[in-house]
C-alpha cells in the first residue's frame, strides 16, 4: 500500500464523508507549489480556493505568526485588542465602509451581514422587512441561513429542511425580475459581483446600476459577498470597485489572513447602526493572532500593488485563452473573469481535460462540469501561467 492509499483508508475511517476530494494528498506548500507524500510537485492554480492570495507558507507571515503566538493569541471579545483595531483600520482604508465585525469564516461573515440587514430594518427603520433577495447560481455558504441564501437547488440543500424563511431568488442580470421581487418585506439584495462557485460570471454594469437605483428608491440595503472576489483578486481591492459602488454591507474571508481562518463583515456607519452591544458576537473572531497576520497580509498587498498585478496577469491570461478559443472553434465556449478570478468554459464535458491537467501537475477546479476555474496566487510567476496555457493548448489539440 502506498502512503497515499494508506492515508485515504484512514481518512475514510475517521473523517465525515462530506467531501469529493481530488486524488491528491498535500504534505507541503510554498508559493505556488504543492508537494504530495510521494514527493510529486504541482503548480497550484487554485490557492486553497482563493485563500493563499500571497502564495503558501511565506517566511514573512510565519515570522509574524511565531512572534504573535508568543505574545497574545486570543482572549475573546470581552477585551479591547490593539491588533484587532489595527487590522480594522487597514481594512477600512481599502474601501468605503466605516465599521468591521470580524468572524472566523465566510459563512459567518454572511450570517452577520444577513442579521445586520434584518436588525437594521427592525430597529433603525422600524419596518418589518426581513426578506433577503439573492441571485440564482449564487453561493453564500453552508450554515443554515447562508445555505438558504445560496441560489442553488439539489444536493446542496436536500435533506436540511426546514430552511429559514425570508429568502427569495431572481435570475442574474434581469432587473425587471429583481424589481418585481422587491416588496415591503424586503430588507436587502445580496449579490456576488463575480459569481465564483456559479462559474465565474461577472455581473453586467447596467444591471448593477439598476440595483443601486432600485435599492435607493425602495430604501433597502445592498449586501455584496466579496468572500472569493475580494482582497485584490479581481484587479482591484474589491470587485465592487470595478462598478464604482459602495455597498451598505460587504463580506470578506478566504484570503484575509492568507490561510488562517478569518472573516469580516464591513458596513457603512448607517447600516452598522443595526447592531448594538449583545446583538451579535463570536468567541474567536478578530483574535490577536489572526488580526496581526491579517494586518501583515494587507500591508504586503498594498506595498506590492497586488491589485495591479492581478489585473495585468489576468488580462494576459484572458488574451492568451481567447486566442486559444479562436484556434479551436467549439472547444472553448467562453473565457470569463476579472483579474485573476478566471474561468475557461469548455464546449464539452470537462472531466477528461481536468483529470489530464492534474496528471500533468496542475491543480485547478472544474465547476459546473465544463468550466475550468483558476484562482492562482496573486504572486504567481507569469511563467507558471504560460506553462499551464501550453499544457491546455496541447490537450485541446488532441481532443476530437
Ligand atoms: C462567494 C462565497 N461566499 C461564501 C463562501 C463561504 O465561505 P466559507 O467556506 O469560509 O464559509 C464562499 C466559499 O467558497 C464563497 O466563495
């Protein structure tokens, strides 16, 4: 039995059976490289699903972690902590929000956003408005409320009922459908600017303008889920900045501490009034260790202008992938993305190409059966993208 086979056997005995895993074990990571137990090297184009935006296992972050771990890790939110305040200040400097609530994951950040929108309507606006309208194809998390907010059906939701009330769904980029869905019970519209799990779909600019006008007219809140799209990934700090908007509430997680669990809900002063002491809390959120690491992450992103780097590399990748689309008519349906949030939609079932790419040593994701999804580190060498594009080209050349 190989080390890999032995690990899989033990895993299946002790770990809940919730994941369809890749047939790969990972024992070590550095930058945009992963290694398995047998010593095989992979080019990582997924970054732990948009988490290691700065690359894996950096010495500068390891130093901050080690130093802070000897000073203060976590004491709960009963106490003021300078590390948390410093991190919030740095985060707020990147956007138009005024206040932060720190959580431990994306789903919890979205839970906080949904709770804040509802409580803002009840306590500030004194309206019995609680409904959250989300988009079909969206993904917002796996807790009961965020799972319900997720605009998908099927196994993701089956067997978990009763699901919380107060959520409805509308098709993407259809302002009329959204306008008809808004009622006196609506508290907020919740969107991803670029649907990630939904297959890398950036929203139309006209549609977003329509949402802003509608939210203003009906006096309802706009929540933007930036958990996958945020933190320089799309070529700006936040994907909503491509649309020139300031959401009332938006959420972040994933890359916030480059791999340590951390999430954040950010709100304008207006919306943040919905929370008062005791209305929402977490034991771990914004602890000193994760906050210190996150502050360093934000510094590195700023100092290295990783928003601009993501825009440049993303434009390069999309240009090359579009050339391949023209070269192989029918084999690539579309190339979609913003910055380094990239999707190549194949014109046929993608399982074979996806498997072959992994066998050649490339780690990426296959979404919706046909979309190759890439979320590489923003620090990735351009040459790694070139090598991947060459590998994809030679595979497509051989496909009938
Ligand atoms: C857009 C979006 N929202 C929410 C989540 C949930 O985040 P987490 O898995 O940290 O709870 C994800 C995770 O993939 C996501 O991509």
